[in-house]
C-alpha cells in the first residue's frame, strides 16, 4: 500500500468518524442545549471572537457615518425606540435588565457596557443586521439603514456618558399616550406631524406598516402595540394630535416653491396633487410638514424604497429625477408654509 493511499484512507476514516459523531450529537441529543448549563469557555470564546471579527469585516467604512449624530432630536428619536424595543434586554444607563433576561445564554450585555468597544459604523451594522444565536434581532425593516442611525446616535450618547437621569428625561412618557412620544407636542421634529393628515391616510399608513409594504423599523415595531381592529379609531385620534415642535426653517424657500408650483422638464409640480384644491383624503397635505421628515421621504420615493399604497407608482415617477438639492429645496419650502 502506497503512502498516499494510507493518508487518503486515514483522512476518509477521520471524516467518517467526524460525520458519525456529528449525526449522533444531533439525533441522540448528546449536546446539552440548557441555558442553565451554559457554554464551554472555549465555545464562548470562539463565538465572541467570530462575532467581533465578523462585525469588523462587514461594517461599513467610517466615512459612511453621517454628520449630526450629536443632534438632540436624533438622539431622542433613537432613545424612544430603544426604550420601547430594546431596554427589556439591555437595561438603561445605570440600570440592568431584570433577572429573567440575565438568565439567558448568552445574557444580553447591559447597554453602557455593550457600546464601549464599538465605533458608530459598527453599531450601525449590529443594530441593522442583528446577531445570530444571541437573541439580538435584525432591524424590523430591511433596507431602512437610514432609520438605524437614530439608534446609533443614542448609543453613541450612552458611550459618551449619558446617565439615567438624562435617559429618563428624553424618554419620559407623553401625556397624550405612546404615539405622542414622537408625534405629539413633546415629541421630536424628526417625526411627521399627524394633525395635517386625514384619518383615512393615517389608517392606510398604519395598515401598510403592519403588512410591511411600507418599510419602517420604527413603525413596524410601533404598530404591534395596537390591535388591527383599533387602527381606524387610532387614526381618528392621531389626526387631532398636537404636533411635535418644528425646527426653524433656514434658507431661501423660493427654489422649492418654483419646483412645487411649476415643476420642471422631468419633475411634475407637487402642488398639482398636494395643493390646497386636493380633495382626495388619501393624498397627504405637505404644507407645514416637518422638514427633515419630508426630505427623508422624498429620498425614499426617489430611490424606490417606499411603497404602501396603490398610488406609489405615481410618486416613484414624480420623484425619480429629483436631485439631493431638489429634495432639500422642496422640503424647505413645504416646511415653511
């Protein structure tokens, strides 16, 4: 028997034994999946190293981090989502999660500890993609990495030293209820005004968020707090909600007004559908809407990332040729009205 043949037979035998051991582990229940028993130290080390190196390899470059992560409004928006969706597992600044969460394997890290080692672009990847085999979910809406930056802004603030008192201040429950935390009088100017929208439009939007046809991680989570049969009543209430604060609109609204009123060779006039003569309750009013929200939505329409109604094709066609400057001009004009 040649040496090569001996080597090949040895490798084949080793592979067969490994396969048999693997099948026995799976089908005979040899591996103890008890969270109480925990992982072997070598297993925990290998999983954590794999996680850290995987994030480092796949996170976007530092140049992708947008400016303005220290914007108080962005931090508050991220904090309010975190308070509703994440605090159960990760606690809050200065406070740990409860004993049930601590009994998970692996246990979710306390938030002030969890953010210590990560840069903003790495936090973004973790929040957006989630982490397998840890209970850490992906962002509820695929393709909405723009929303994730609000949570990253909050996490960055925690990393910079946010304490429990500041956290409590920016996540305090609104007097008008859960939705008012973002959309009400004490909410954030990054969230849309709802009192300029009709109940029919709001109800349609809630249904689209619930079904996923209008992707939004924020709203996909928020609508799960409302039974579907209550959406119509909620829409009626939200249409009268006191609006969130508006930031002062800076810059000249004239370029946006010209585009909104007359359009251009490639862009139809916005006011032909969204003007004062509109009587269709499913076409939203834009005048007086928050500037940052308008700009974000126009970018989604332009990039083909927003849907949610049978009229979406009209907005795809209307927005597809908008430049970033066009979007900024239009958002400024409508917000100033």
